[in-house]
C-alpha cells in the first residue's frame, strides 16, 4: 500500500495539481480595480517575481533605490501567489503598521516555521488568541515595572563582561555575545553561561540561522505552498524539512532546560501565581516564553552593543564628550547605576544614535495583513507580508542630516540637556502591536553597557607596526544579512586608568540583590 502511494505518478501528479490550484487561487485574489504598489515587473504568470528578489548583503539599499525609481513609499513583489510589500517611509509605516494595526499585525507562518518548531515562539505566531495570551504573559513580565526585576542579573553580567574585557579573549564580540546570552539564560532559567561556545547558546544560534533567510522579502515564498508538506525531505523542494528538523531539535532542547527557583520560568512554574494560573496551558506557555526570550534577545542586544563599540572607535570626540559627562555626574570612583540615567542626557543620546545608526534587524519582522487594505491608491491584498524598511527610515536624509554619520547631538533638544523622544521613538524596535515586547529589558542592557564601558574603558582604533592607525570601514565590520551582525573588527579596549582597572576587578566582590541565579 505504502509502496503504491509513493509511486512515481503520485509523486508528480498530485503535487503538480495542488500547485496549479494553489497558484490559480492566489492569482484570483486580486479582486480590486486598484493597482498593486509599483515594483519590478514579474517574469511570468506562475512564479511571479521569484528569482528577482534582492539577495546577498544590504538588500534594503535596493528597495530604497527602487522606491526612488518608482516614486513610491511602497514596493510590491509577488511569488507563487504570495505578496510582499516593502515600506520605505516612516509616514507609510506609521499609517499601515500603527494606525491600521488591527489588520496588519499577523505573521507569515510557513511550513518551515511549522516543521522547525517555531509554532510556539511569540515572534512568529499569527495574530490570534494564542498570540494574545502569550503576549499578555510577556507584557506582564517585560513591561517597564516588570523588567526592573531583571536589573541585578543585568548588572552582574555586564560587570562580568567588564572583567572579561581585561583579557585574554579571542575577539571582543565573543565577550559581548557571552554577556548578552548569559543575561537571557540566567534570567529565564537561572542557568549560568560562561562562554558563547556553550552548547545551549550554540543551539539557539543554530535555530535562528535556519529562519534568518525567511526574514528577507521573498525568500519564504515557495515554503507557503501547501503541497510541500507532503514531499519527502530527499525530494526536490522538500529539503527544507531537514533544515527544519535541526531547528526543532534545538528549540525543544532549550524548552526543556531545567529552571532554577530564582529564575522567571522557575518562578512562574512553581509558584501559585493567580494571573499565570488563569492561562489554560500554563506550563507550555511559560516554557515557550523562556525559549522565545533566548531566541529573541541575544543576537539583537549584542549586535547593538557591537555597534556602540565601533562608533566609539570611529568617533573619538563623541567618546571623550560622553566620558566627560560621566566623570562630571558620577565621578571616577564608582560604576553607573540605573538611577543615574536621567542625569546623563549625552549618554542617552549616544544610545539613541546607536539604535538608529545600524539597526540589527533592518527589515524588522514581517507583518501579515489579515484583511485587504488600500494605501495611497494602491491595493494590498489580504495575506500580504509587509516589511518595514527600518534602515531606510533611520537613514532618511529628510529627517537626519548626514544619516551615515554617528552624531548623538541630533537626539538632543535645543538646550542640549534633554533627549527628544523616548523608547517608542526608536524604530529599530519595530511597529504597532508587534513592537518588540522585550525592548525595556534590551534598553536597560544596552544603556547600562554603554555607560559602564565608557566609565572604565577607552576604545581606540588599533595601530599597525609602523604606529599608523588601521582604518576601520563600517562596510567591512558587519555581516549585513537579515540580521546585521558585527564582526570582531580590530580595535583596542583598555582601562582608562589604574583606578578604573581596580574598579573593574572589584566588581567580582559585589553582592547582587533581587532575582538570583541558580537554586
Ligand atoms: C536591542 C535589542 C533588540 C532589538 C533591536 C529588537 C528588535 C525587535 C524587532 C524589530 C522586533 C519585530 C517588531 C515588529 O514586528 O514590528 C522584535 C520582536 C520581538 N522581540 Fe525584540 N529586540 C531586541 C531585544 C529583545 C529582547 C531582549 C527580548 C526579550 C524578551 C525581545 C523579545 C522580542 C519578542 C518576543 C518579539 C516578538 C513580539 C511579537 O511578535 O509580538 N527582543 N524585536
């Protein structure tokens, strides 16, 4: 029986028929007399723009170029009946993703996500009740008041990072990644990561690597085709199942990390918390919150911190000015505390500029429409994947003069003391109802790392044997994919003084209060 079902005619005829019916159905969807937004002309009727989606590094630049060429804030492309719209301007993103959030807050959920074990990761869930419950749990724990409980662990790990930077280390980004991952594992599970090479963080990065391509417009198009689920992994088109299986294993493994009593997952699972008991599938949802946090927080946070280090190496005047502010406000005998933040407007401006200059997810995560929409006379069908071109918005010359330059002053008000716009003005955290739910934790980690590093370290470009500065080019310092991730570019990070070095070493004796790590 099995043999006859898998015989060759079935393998070809059934998929081909399903394929044609699916494509015909998708094509039939264009019921509006209005045109789609402009974009490159599709090559053919069936596969649409498949093969024309920009690939390689910095694909967001191509969409900026097309935006100018077509004179539109929106660029439309389509493949196998799946529609994609890239939004190049803040005005359009604000209108479509914020004001019309009711119909623009879902996610494309592909077979890769389903087979890869991403079905319970908040960031990929479609806009429905499960997402609402899940987001509520996140919100309760990650909103500004909730996020305060993570601060002792954040401080402890940032201080350990300062000690790690005394050396020896291979590349400074290894220390950054270890710090970021250790905050996530310690707060969620009470589990101590001492190196980014540990097995669990490596698993997390492996799972992320599998979905990274799908975060660029067009790359997931074929994986929407329902018949692919029936193909064996060895069959052309079914290969995604092998990749997906690897990702599922990693996700399941992280989900089952034993949680210590003083971790968030442990606390929610083991205490009789009224609010959390109200969730029908408490255990599952709490465990998935842990996994989601591990996957969503590490690379994002460490990329922005790497960007800060690059900015300081390239802009020594900014560094000196920021250090002057720190020296004046907190002196040179102690490390910054979270309470110092309102008194340090220039450090705040540096943080805002870090988040603007090189956004870690330049296209954010795709938002899918759940109803047809019209913007500026263009038709956007139901089910379209909307990509906010955050890079384009953060580098819009009409808003930011010399957008490629790192200029913290652009965030300061006229008297130079107040920063314009709070966390909600940082587009790098995304839009509307899907805006980054962990942003208050990320904000605290990135800000505190900036303040601590500048208090005790100087960051320089390195010199060659002849004493000449090795020039850094931003273009060489990153992997510019769906995630923009810094490489360990050459730079020197050394204590500002002997007393600064003592302060760094003395952090090993600090007792951190509040949420503890371990059992
Ligand atoms: C600097 C660090 C971070 C950046 C730049 C960042 C950025 C983003 C962006 C762009 C999105 C997609 C927003 C959208 O769809 O419009 C997102 C979603 C998300 N982020 Fe972050 N993130 C950071 C850190 C974190 C941390 C520390 C957590 C920890 C919990 C986190 C958890 C999430 C989750 C769960 C989502 C999915 C939200 C949803 O789909 O409802 N992120 N983030």
